[in-house]
C-alpha cells in the first residue's frame, strides 16, 4: 500500500520513522512551506530520499501532477495545519486518515487538549478518523483514552501520553486500512462540541471564579497560550499549577506563601501553587523570583 504522509515537526518525523519501521511503504511526504529552520519531517524524509512536496503547492497544477505520479493509496495526516483540497484527498485510493487529540466528537478544533483540561474533564484521549470535508467530522477508526490527573497540563498530557500513543495509533490504523479491517464508525453529532482556538481572550484569569476553575484554566493554557493576570499594571503568565483545597483568609489572587521557588495564591475554595511565571517580553522564571507574599494579582 503506497502511503503519502502529510505532517510536520517532531511528531510528523516520528510517525514517518514508525511507519517505516513497521514495514509500510511511504512513497512521499508533504510538509508546510519551508520556514527559517528546516522542518524535522522534511529533514527526515530528505535523508531517506523520500520525495517531499510542500502542502500549499498542491493547489498548483504542476506540483499536483508530481503528487499524482506517486500513485497514493492512503494519506496519513500527522499534525496537518494546511487546508488539503478535495482533489488531493480524492486521488488516494483509500482516502486519508488523521490523528486528533480528543475523544471525538468532543472537542473538535485545533486546541482540543486545551479545552478538555479547561473544562475540568477527568479523561481525554485520541481519535484516528477518516478525513472528510468537515472539521474533525469523519468516521472513526479507533480511539484511546487517558486519564487527566489533577495537576496535568496540556504539556504533560501531550508529551507524556498523547504524543507517543498517537504515533503508535497511526501505525495501527494504517495497518488496519491495509488489511481491510479499518471500521467507519459515524460520529454522534448530538455529542459533538467545537471550540475556537484557545487564545489570550480565553486565558485571562478571573479570581472571582472558584479556584478549581482558575486552576483548570492555568493548566489548560500551559504551555500555550499561557493563562494570565494583571500584576502592577502589566500581564504576567502563570505555569505549573497545583490545586490545594482549603479556606484561606486572604482575598482571592493574593500571594500567601512561597514554596521552594513556587508561590501559593489564595483562591475561592482553596489555593493554587504556581511554579513559574512570565512577564510580558520576558522568559519563564521561578514564580518566587517575581511574586512575593502580599502581592495581589488583579481581577479583570
């Protein structure tokens, strides 16, 4: 089965290597337009002398003809951010399969992991699905669940679990397509949710909300876009959040203690220990290097 892999970055590179190690025939790779630094997937494919076509270029006739010359049976999407046109999908005998870091149909959209944590969910996971013309709407091949721990962030969920699981899941789904055993389970639209990309407007902290809500927003925006609050007239972003239930006497948003370089902040229903902070224009540093006992993070 002739495979063209669409993707980018380290995840795309690792999927390529895993497919090749599994004995799959990858005849081509498509990556976004080259930037200032070489893309890891582009570099890996070039080293293996696998033809590479820039994904935006497939809108043009000549690169599209080169793509057709690859005679693809299956497209495997691993971290695709460009819009892939219908004629590209239709050229592959079996169509395309894609990795998505949520349990579809919940949390469609490009920041699914952020919203799962911000919503306070106890579990999330990944889905491999058949690509159609909608946004994460195609029939499901397989899903795999993971628990969301009390202090998990987007970074820990992705890099520790959903990243390696996703690489293997794409290999497994590819094998299922090749063997003719890949299902097409239609998504239940009554359970579907879609959220916009998590941005600064969603990441502003309101200390008038319950502390668990604030905690969920911090870890759901860690490492990007970074939950933030106002401090002495400018924004400060908070990372590495740990929830402690209790009944602090100080007003919500007040720094009440320093703990091994971290700071403890009063909240409604408890307190939040924050490990790192980042001022506008600065780099991340230990929270206690910036915030001291008695400082107040302002409400909107």
